[in-house]
């Protein structure tokens, strides 16, 4: 059984077809999937889907691209959502200097606020990082009342930086890019990440794995990601699926 640690069934492309996509994922062998929020509306949709389907769980949070748009009422609604039993993580939160360079201060403030609440509640965080490795590392390193746990989602950094994030309590999740022919760093990370800290994801509807590259992604494609990582590590696919599912369920407190 597989576990998709990061998908966006709440995305406008996938949300209208959620029922069939969840069914296809279950038929493909997925034991569960986490639908990840990224702004106020996406958080509501993630929780709606988690409430509707037994195999779907939710993470709610504010993506760095949305950081400058978060209103006071959004924070109030978000904190109420965190009380729901099927909300298992905070995120997608983090820093993105690739798409969004004009609101970096707001990104950092919104990221820090979510991390503070995660530490207070003992909830894992789902971290988005793009061209912001050092600032992400610094903010995750800041002292808090409790140690953080979480996952660097769709990790695309170096093996050296990966070790820094592992030391900060993070897991490493790999997605479709690990299947791309010239994706050197994800393949290196796939081999180097410790077994107990490895997660897999689709990041649907983005980054579809080979042989679906260029098409809308969906959770049912997760076995292709797992197969590639298993081949790189010299591990049977069934064994890696079991390991990554157990890692996800442990991190997110499922079952």
C-alpha cells in the first residue's frame, strides 16, 4: 500500500473530479493521501474532502505566494480548523523566492506564525521551499517551546542541505521529478535519505511522473514515483511502499 503525503485534490483542476480520483487512487493501492491547503479557500476544500472520504486527510496552512493576502479572519478560521480530527498537519507553508520576490517579509512572518502554532500544538509542518534554502533553514532553526517535526515537500535541494533539514527534525518527500531523466539532485537524494525519513508524494495536479509528464498529475500515479526510488535504492517496490506508508502514518499520527 502507498501513501501520498502531498496532493492537491482541492485544486480547481481536480476538485470537481475528486470522487473518481479518490477511487482511482484506492484502486491503485493507496492507503491514504493528504490533501494540502495553501490559502483560505483551499483549506476549506481540503477539510471538506477529508471529511467526505475516509482515505483522505487534510493539512491546512498558507503558502508563501498567498502570505501577503492573509487576513485576520483567515487566521481565526485556520486555528479552528486545526481542531478537526482529520487535520493532521500545518501547511503548506514556507518560503518561495522563485515566484514571489516582492513580499519576502510577509512570507517570513506568515511562515514563522504557522511554525509557532505547530510547535505549540505538537503538529507536523509541511514545508514548501524554492530558491530559499538558507532562509528556510534559519527560520526552522529558531528556538521554540517544542521541537518541530515535519516534511520538506517535493524536495529539490542538495544532499548536503538535506542533512541540515534532517537534523532539524524534518522528513524528505520526493515527487515526480525523481523520475525525470536529467533530475540529478532528486536522484542523489533518493539514494541518500535515511529509510525512516523518506516520504513520497505526487503534488497533484503538478509534476506528473514519467510516463505522464506534461499531463495533469493525480494520486493514482504515485506508484511510478515509488518504483523509481526503489530502483535507485536497490529496494523491492513493495518494501519501499510499506516503509514510506509507515513513515507517513507515524509522522502525521494516522492510525
